[in-house]
């Protein structure tokens, strides 16, 4: 970098040493003042707002020690805080975000959900070369959106080690929801383990972190409630697939501490309000691997934004947040404390915070509910003879889902258009022989085998051992509340309820359909699209200006939060012209989800599963938006 | 001072750019960037990596071909029978990515009292992913004991059979052309999340009679075991169990009566990293 910059850095260092760092930038949180060797949580929460302005933000990335209770371990900090500090930007103004790398390895910051020139997007190897040690990268771009977003490292596994932070974009004009209090709620899954070691363990034994596996006792319990034949038949099906209904999360509380704004539930984060006030909570799931179920016992929430984009207000009591999603809610609490209960989807742990009218007052923390189970619907076997069979004693809430017949749901009109399968051949053509081969292989196998229980147990040919599939599906599962939240006696948000208040701009019909299957092999811990990992793939090309339909089919028994950089995806959820815009879409097991994309952002954009260890195993593609002459096929 | 001048210059330049963009975009829409967007000309570099479309010299965004490794001690155990106090080891290690791996295996046994080692073998194998659950292995086996040592070519199939039964099937051809086979099956039955009951079956067979090894044609020996382990951690499990070792057919007739069938109480440890 140039000399002027080096001088500037020296100056900043000197200021920091004087404990005057906070004065350099109004953005700097209180805890960042003065360099500390050990970082404790405490800085995140309040959204400041203020006068609309251009923003310059200096992010100094360092290795620090993260302190959690009496335990500590090494982590990555931005300006000496973990999670990284809140960045506030203004629509219609510019952002100048400078990433200073003080590590001995490359780093990066990706601005998750922001529309910007692709070179500023912060994905090493796709958007830029990465930030080398002792250099600075500057992302300078006009801000042309509003809402709640976040940022994180896209280098190696740094995201798992604390390089995550909230990012709020204020509207240029008045805020349509001017709440009295405005908080970011950053959720993450912290571990003292080395993430590379976690990866190695998953490769050696993929159920390493699962301490809720089926036991002999469960077998006899099932026999007692369901009888021998049902139990044996049901074990046969899981057994032939070498799968388990207990596989909810790959990485669990065995190694994770779930944090809310950096706080463990033992010393919870506190948000203060005055009675009668309206409070805005901006939930950001900045986890590497963990979905959360969020509720505030005794208080209804009005959802007003999803992934930073406005939605018509929906009142709910609980919602599930996928990794990398954001949801903004409004609440009007009474004059008493409340618990923000954020239970991990597998229910091995939780993050919790307190909303209170006076410091120190606490509300009771509800007990963890029993862990959910995978059901027939997750195998897309709901229409089979065993549709009336519950998969596991504790999971009876899933029963009504499992009982619905497949064909009935297929007719419901909530599904991806039927021509998509036929046209996908065209869409995929030209994306390299590997991708093409795998695609052909799938057509052959999955075909119309949805009702054939044996199809899933059969081998799928040697072309793609990384794809152990459940039968092909036509159901998008957007009207379901999320794994483990079925059959509750309170309201749970569903994707089908999300509606953009104004019609989306591009109302053109898509000119073509691209179908991608989400594929994996839990036993080998392999994850990919269409059975092809990134290193054997070629980019997915979109012609600048075109409108395409992207159909995602989940061949696995896990949810995958699929994130497209640089452009929003309109989720086809039966809301007509008012489809909600998402940057991350969680595709449920065995579901087929349809999205519309207007390719109006030239560039090379990352497209991947946002479960960190899935992405790292190759569940990743580059999507290019380019002119017709340069595009493949 | 110099710093602030730099900043102002940048601001003026970018303002000028922003103002200029609108008019330029109309005259040449393909090449000129829209405000806040990249130019279409910037998407495809001169020398592009086929996967990312980015400049070929950039490091990849994810490293899905990375090699991993594991070292696993399946059994290190003491076997007590009426007339014999034996030790047994069975360990393996692999290194590589999903498609290609190098495997090392070793197993053997001996008698504590006499100090005699009955059997000691090592295998070095190339492992190739074959399908969803199965790997093919090809390589060499060398038996240090019994004397004289001998070497074999190995062809193996290893994987997870339905119901999660760990399966290892190997075919051995010795340097003298003798052919033998071994099948190992093991299952983990969870009593609780930590107590695990593991039935294990090993069957050996030979295509010909080998007098120097006391081996006859056909099924030669088997080991049937039942071991109860406790996962102290996910990686360390001490266990106790029982083991039957049997001989069959011609092999049975060739061996002493007290060697024909054995029942042993075993205690040991399994661990991996």
C-alpha cells in the first residue's frame, strides 16, 4: 500500500495506544477504546442512527483472546471487539469500508446482503484476491438499499472464530417504523475448538457431535408404542439408507456456546426499554452452523423485515432463523422483564438475553424443549404406506406433516412449475462435462421414483458418490413452520407468510429455468450441488438483464441455507406480484423451492450453502452475470 | 494534513465519476458501469480459472480437495483363556481427500507368557472412493510373523453396509501364488449415548492347503466377539468383552485339539485421533 496509508496506520496505532481510538471514528464502540489483550463481550446492542451521512469505517482485524466466563481462547477481532462492531450506513450516501489485516494470514470481510460492485464483495478467489497480511483493502461504494445486514470473513474458517458483525443501513428519508428503541441481536455459535479440527472430526466420524443418537432403549420404546412390525419396518428404511432421524445439526452444543450479542446465557445481554415504548429487534443469525428458534415468552412479535427487505407486517409468537438470515421485529413490551429465548434447532443449547425496564431484572428462562426428529416428510416419503407411522416417540408434532399425501400436496399449486424439470437440461448444458454428467445421472435415477422406497437405498452410480438422495420431490414446504416447530399451540412464522409490501420491480416471466440439486453424503461428510463439488465445477452464467428461475431441490435430509451474493432472489411463495426478496433461502429437507432472479448486477458472485463446513466441502459455485457473448452456452 | 488532502481528492474524483456515469452509460451501455455496479467488461479476466472465472493465479475460495487424516486404534486388548494370556492389536490410519486416500493397517497377536508373537502384519493400500458407501483398496500386505515373513498383494472392499455395518473384505495373493480371503464385520449398538455394545465377526478362508502355516483349504478360522465399551470421550473407549476363536474343516484337523477352539475374556481400549 502507499506511503500515505502507512503513515495513517501508524497514526491510528499511536492514537489507539493513547486510549483515544474512540475519537477517531464515531462508529467505534465503547469497548474498542484502548487496546486490550483479552476481549469480553459487552459492546453490541444499540443502533445509534443519526444524521444521514457518508461513512468511513476502519476495520482492524487482529488475533485476540476471547473471554467467556472463566474460559478464554484465541479469536479474531475487529477493532479489538468480538463479535465485530456495528456498522451503520445511509441509503443514498457512500460507504468507505477499509479492511486492515494485522494477521499473519490472508483475511477478508464480505458485506452480506449488500448491493455493490462485485470487486467490493469481499470473497477471496472470486471477487478479489483477498487482503494479504499487513495490507489494506478498501470497499468504496454508493449505498442503494436499506435494512439489516451483516458482515463476516470469507477466508478459511475465520467466521467461526469471531469475525462476524452487524451492519444496518438506514433509509435516506424517514424510517417507516420509527421505533423508540432499536437493537441488533447478533446470534452466533462460538467454539474454543479449532474449526479445522472440527472439520477433521466430521470427516473421520460425521456423527461426532451428536449425543442424541438412537439407543436400544429407544427401540424398545418404539416397540411398546408402535408394535414390532412398524418399528422393524421403519428401522429397515432408515437402516438401508444408513441415515438417522436424529441428524438435526452436524455440530452441536457439545462444542458450541450459543451467544447473543457476544453474551453466553449465564451472563445474559440486557436491552433496556421504558414501559410503553416500541422496540425494534434486528435478529441476525451470524452462526457458522446453527439454526435458532426465537421467541419472547409472553410477547408477540411483528415481523417487518426479512433479509433486510421489507415485508408486510406479520404477527407471530415464534420463528426459526436459518444461518445467515436476518429478521426485524417490532415489540411493545409491558413494564416487566422478558427473555429473548433463542434455542438451537437441535435443542442441545440456547442463547438468551433479557429485555428489561430496569437493569438486573430477569424473566424466567424456559426449559429446552425435547429435540426434534426427522420425519417421513424429510425423506419425502409422506405419501407412502407408512405415512401414518411416526418416526419417533418424541416427534409427534411432525405427524400431521407426515400424514399428508404427496400427491395431494403436489396438486396444491405451491410448487415449482412442472416445466422446470424438462427445461433444466438446457439450463445446465455447457456448464462442463462433470456437471452435465451428474445431472443426467440424476434424471435417470430420481425420475418419477418418488413413491419407490427402494430408490433411495439403491446405489447411485460411481459418478457422484457425494449425492445420497431422498426421492425426488415437488413440494416446496414453504407453508411449514420449520423443523421441530410443528403442531405448537402458538403462531410460528412460515415462509409462505412473507409478502413484499410493494410489488417487485421486475414482473417479467423468467426466460429460462436453472435447476440445482442440493446434494450430500453425511457419512463421508461430502456436500455439493448436483453431486459436483466446487473444485470440479464451472460457473453458472446469467446473461446481463435476463430474468431466470432458479429451482433448488434438496436431495438431502438437512436444511441448507443457500446464499446468493450480489442480487436478491424473489421467493415464489404464492404472493403474486408481492414476492419477498431474500439473500439467503433455507431449503427444507426433500423440498423443491423456486426463486426468481433478475441478473442486473454484472460480476462474479459467490453462491453457496451458508453452513460453513458444507461450504468448505465444496457446496459452492460462482454465478457470473455477463454479456451474452461471454456467457457459456 | 496529507491524509485529508488525499481524502478530498478521492471524494472529488468519485463525485466527478458519479456525475459522469449517467451520460456515459447511455452512449455505451455495455462497457460503462452503472452507478454502484461493475462494468460488464470487468467480469471475465484474460486468464480465467475454469471454476471461478477469476484470474487464474488467485487462490480458490474454498479448499474442498484438502487432505484429512485419521489414526485409529480399533483394538488394543488383552485376551485371557485357560492356557494362554494373549495380546492383540488392530489399528489403521488414512490420509487423503474424498476420492483418493492412502491407508495403512496393522494387526497382530502374541502370547505374554512365552513372549512369542504368532502374527504380525502391515498393509499399505491405495483407497479409491467407489460409490456412496464403498471404497476399493489395492496394495501390499507384509507378514512379519509367522516366520518366514511373506508378502501379499491385496484387493479390498471397505465400507458401510446397510444398517451401518462396518465391512472390510480383502483378497490376498501371496508371493508364492497362494490365495486367501478375510471378511470382517462390526456393528455398534448404542445402549446409551456412551455405552456401546459391538458384535464383531471375522472369517478367514484359504484357496489351498498351506502346511507351514497350519492352514487347510476352505474356511480356516473365525473370531466372534462381543465387546462392551464406554466412550470416556468421543475418541477414547475402554472395553471388556468375550471372544470365541474357532477353526474349521481341514484347518481344524491339522491343528492341536487345544488350539481348535478358544474362548477368551478380553479387556482393551480403542481410540482415534
